[in-house]
C-alpha cells in the first residue's frame, strides 16, 4: 500500500492539472453534442470500480471534450450479461465498455499475462508493463479483435474470503480442495496450482453460492466483495495476494477509427487519469470501507506468514511455464516478448 501511496503522490498532479492542460481543445468547449455512445459494465452501479474507474472515465471524457462526447451508461448487466460485454462492444451493440480479460481468455489470450500469479508489484510498475506490452505489439493484437483499449486497469491482488464451515486459510495445505469462486483464465490455473477447486460463477450469484455451500471461498477484488455484500457470508479473510487480473476500458474499433485524433487523445488522457484515480480510491476504500466493514461483521483477518506466501508462489511457478508454452508463439512471438517484459520487471517465482 505504501508503494501505491507514493505513486499517487507523484502522479496526482497529472490528474489535477496535466490532462486538461495537455489535451483540452478550446474549440470543443461548450460545443453541441457530436458523439453519443453506449457504455456497459457488469458491476452494480455504485461499485467502486464503476464510480471511480469505468463510469469515471466516461465522465472525464465528457469533461475534457467540453460535452462533445456523451455516454449513456448501462452498469450492472443492464444491457448484456458480463460474459457478453466484449462481443457487444465488438459488434457495436454498445460502443464502449469494460473488457473482462479472464472472461475472454479462450479467445483473446495475450492480455491474460496480467494474471500470472504473484506478478503484481504495485500500480505504477504494472501500468508501465502494460504500456510496454502495447508498444511491443499488443495494441495491434487487440485491434485485430475489433477493439481499442484506451486504458489499463489492474485490480488489487486477490485473497481468500472463506466460509465458517471451511475455516481460515493459514498455509498452503489449507487451500487444498477448497471450492473457490474464480473469474476464470489464469486466475483459475493459479488456484489449481495451489490445490483449490476453481468454480466459475458470475459475481452476482456468488452470495447465494456461498450460502448454499456451492462455494467454500470467494476470490475477487475486495471492493467488489463489498459491493456484492459478500462479507455477510464470510467468516475469514486471508490476504494472500496470489493473483490479479485486468478490466480495462475498450472502445469498438470502427467507432474508434471514426473519431478525430483530438477525441482519441482525450480518451487516452481520460484513461491515464482514471488509472491514477482508481489507484488512489483503492487505498482510500480499503481504509474507510473494507476494513471497518469486515471488522463490524466480526470477520477474522488472517496474516499469511512470509514463508507460506513464498510456498504458494513457488507452487504457482508451473503456471508461468504453461502460459509461455501456450502463448509465447502467438502473433509472431509477441507472447514471448511480453513474457520477457514481465520477467525483466518482476522476476519469476
């Protein structure tokens, strides 16, 4: 968390001053609406990621464009289910939305590199890696699937929110056989490497699954856990930080190409600003909402010993090897280039 705070101190000026100063075009100020787009997400309207990243990005674009761009917002799966968001944006049912990397791992493989277990360092480091990926060729790769990604989004690392029946997770052996809600992709592979049984269940259905015992544990970003009231069915929390994923903002490629460069630049700048904003808000939300909420609920917090985290990290090493073997050759070796960027930045387990 301290690294995140330091990053925010350095880049907060960009959010407060840089975006508008660099990109604001006076000719757009108070202009009549020129572009109106639909924007879709799968989380509840008031979730942290909606209000402080996805929908916040929409508001920032509207602000920087002087009202030339407007969004009709459809959070909480109002327009399509979460699993269908990519296809809806690709097919121009909506012009923009949140790109759920694990949901599309079977089709769009390379962005799953964000899910390599224990590869999260801090937001600053992971944002820089994403930009290197895009420069290496990931941008063209994503374009080939009909979308333009305009912002990175790395979630805070996942831990284990377990039921009273399952009990606390204090060591690697406690994970074995645990039925854990997973978004899929390489998050599921990491859980399998740890001995868990990953189960893909949509976020809105996780509460009932925990109540019924279909799940023993839920693993997702903590702000989402609170948004879906999952603290009500949780008895223990272990912040293992074993993995994470990405949920960046994407725009339909044809829509993107139809926009003038100044609007494209504004969308990119809004994306940078949104990255800074959500990093700050994650820290604030954990301190002001998550910790007090779980304390009030009587949930026991488990501090994972350093040696146990190292054991879990080593157990996940084969997942790195599997990712490289499967994805390294993709797009003329782009996967290998991206993997090398991660290894150079954070090392291997």
